[in-house]
């Protein structure tokens, strides 16, 4: 294994770091066996020379596993979701989105960060609330999610500790806008959340970290590639960040505006981001087939008659943008009629994302049609 100065030189000279090299660097950061100046030098070497896809993926995995990785009750399968924005001015969407998703039945264990460069940080906003504690243990996070469905916390010694160190030094070393460092920072936290689905809001424009659309597209694609490689169903939205989101900019003012939005009185652009537009991310075909079988489309035992008229029509497709209240499935059935439990199963088979989040399908309509008697 190379010593830390050798690793820095290797990356400085443009070589590809091995999995062992990256693991040694992150382990040194986590165990504090590295000087701060050496960490800064490695960050600058990565900023200057970049990383290939395999390096970025390994960096993300090593940072993710530098501390605890959350685990959830089996009954939460498919419900643990999150969103992330690459940052902007007045971007308080997380403060509105997390409780909104929880109200829809999702579990949102959001590990967030502080402001970088000119962009605001969700944790900084929350700490403008007197007495708010952003540091929670894994056990406390589980308890909070069981109780209210969402939480927004920061990295700790036990949750993605490597990123906590690197995140603070990126600002001080002017390496904020490094694509591999952004990717690893974002997705190491989301990976530690053990998510089912994630929607990324990748900003571009005058007030974003990336000023042009092409750079934002490159970041979005890299984030999706690494996110999906971690087993998280990941989608990205590109959104303009030339001005501000909402009317207020500044930590305490943004919290106040977020509270107004939760009461239904937020500025129009913020309300639209949170409630209006959705993107179809996934439909669980196994769940759909199981319900149809119970309605008569299949056999549960040898020789049982099949109702050939029972079936379903998908009214949406993957990647399609849909609005609140839009029907997504037309169910054809006779007798027996679908039970409420079966309808709920079908609703859970649909996974949606919005401009700012992943969101469940309770806001969308299941269209049922009665068939004429045979």
C-alpha cells in the first residue's frame, strides 16, 4: 500500500487510483490518520485531474461505508425515499418536501449538508431554529421516522464521517465544483440511508455551481449511474437556477417561508415545485400480476377457470411527466371486485418523482371499469 504522499502524487500525475488506494485514503480521513494539508492536497489533485467512473464509484462506496449504513423494517420496503438538490439561492424545497412526503406515507431519512460556496445549506437553515438538533443517532433516526415519517440530519461520527471531513474542506480548498467529489459526497449520504428511490435536482445557470446545461447534464448522468450502481432507483431533473426559489433568501427567512408553504401559503414557484409535476420512475409488475391473478386472470390451483376479460391498462409510461390527480391505471374486472387492500397494493406499485423529490402515488387516481356480464 502506498503512503499518503505517494497517493497524492499518483493522482496529481493523472494516474487512476486503485480500489485499495481510495480505500486507504478514506480510511485515513475517517480515522484522522492524515494531516489536513494532505487531505486538501488530495482534493485539489482530484479537482485538477478528475476521476474515471470506477474511481468515482469506489470513492462513493468507501465514503458511504466509512460509518453506519441504515437498515429499515421490512414493512417499509419501497417507501424509503429522498431528494437532493445540487444547491441554489433560496432553495428551501427540502424543508417542505420531507414532511409532504411523510404525509403521503413515505419514510424520508434525509442526511443533508451545510452551505457550499454561495449556495445555502439545509442544515444551516434548520439550525436557525433555536434548539434544533441536527445530530441524531441511527436509533434516534429510526424512532423519528416511525413517529413522524421524516427527519433531516447531518453527518456524525457514525453517519458518513468521511464526507463530514471532506465536505468542510472542499469549501476551504476551492474544490466545491469537482464532479467526482460532488457525486461521492451526495451519493455516499444517500447510500447510507439505504434508499429505495432518489430524485436529484441538478441545477444549472448563473446562481448554480454549474453554469451551463451541458455540464449539468454530465453531472446528472454521473449521479444517476453511480446511484443506480448502489441499488438505488435514481432519476435526475435538470432545472434552471438563474434567480431564486421563492421570495426569501437567508437561513431564518427561508425557514419561515417553508412553514408558510406547508400551510398552503407559500410563493407560487415553491408550491409548484412541491405539489404539481411528477415523473413515473417505476411500476412493480409483480404486484400488478398478483392482484390480477386474485381477480381471476390467473389460476391459483390446477383446473381453475380463468376470466380472460380481467386485466389492466397502463395509462402512463416510465419517464412520463404526470400531474396530481391524473389516472395511471385502468383496471378491468367482474366478480370479485378488488378489495381496498388490493387497491392499496396497486397504488404502492407506482413510484413517482417530482422536480424536487420522489413521491408516492396516493395523489394519483386509479381508474376502475366494470365489465359487462359474459
